[in-house]
């Protein structure tokens, strides 16, 4: 696992999911789908807040 940083070249919105996928060695689409499912069915507004806080606090490369 590499160090987490936003992945802006592969970003769809802010690069949070793409950065997580790159750091973990996973497929970015799978991470994005997981975040959508978690937002809709589990965490709701908390997941959206966490996404934007991560984008704001993370190192952008």
C-alpha cells in the first residue's frame, strides 16, 4: 500500500476515490461504486461530509 494522496489526473469529481484506489492497489471503479453504495444505504450525509473533508485535507498530487 502506497501513501494516500488525491489522484487528480484520474479524478471524476475531486480525486478522493481514485487516490484511495491507487493507494490500495484496487480498481477505481470498484472504489467509486463502493462509496456510492455506502452513501446511499449506510452512511448518507456523513459519507458526503467525509468525502469533502478528505478532499480538503489530503495532499493533492
